[in-house]
């Protein structure tokens, strides 16, 4: 419950907590609402542990090396904010998706209206039954 562990500190801050296992360490690390960055030091299981940490960035066997690779997305999750800078994900932050369509010819059946003859409704039902095999 120490502030250095439960709050988002902008360090460098190092906390040391004795744990019973890797699972316990991951559970404790993920037990916060914050998730900006993490570092894992391990001779053989670093990547496995890094994948399990709920953070936006993780360095294995080093400190903040993710910040030195401009192609990697940089940013946190949870209460550590949203959004990214750097790499394709960072570029997407400065864009917005937009879909545009236009009608090039009139459809023989207006599917966006309830005002159509009963024979057209019957035709739509038959087409749907043929296509999806129901009925």
C-alpha cells in the first residue's frame, strides 16, 4: 500500500518487494490502475513475464530501452493515459477514420424504408431465406 507502489511515480523509482513466485510478482505488478512502463530482468523467462505485464511498454534486461526505438509505440494503459506516440500506432493518433459512400445507381428495392409494396417485402424474405437457408 506504499505510495511508491500504488501511485504513478515519475522516477526513477525503484521498489523492492519479496514475492513467492513469478505469478505472485506479475499479480502484484498488475494490481494497480496504472500501466505506463515496466522492466523485467530475467536470465531465461524475461519475454514470458513481459507479455503478462499490463503496461504499455516493457523492457527486458534493460531500463527504458523502448524509448530509444522510434518505431515502437510509446504510451501507457489504464490510468496512465491512452494514446501513443511513435511508430504506426503513434501516427494513427493524429488521424481519424472516416468512411464515405455514395449511391451510384438506384436500387430496385429501397431497404432503408418501410414504405414499400408487400411484394417487395416478400421478395426480400425469399432472398434472405435463399441466402441463409432459414425458413
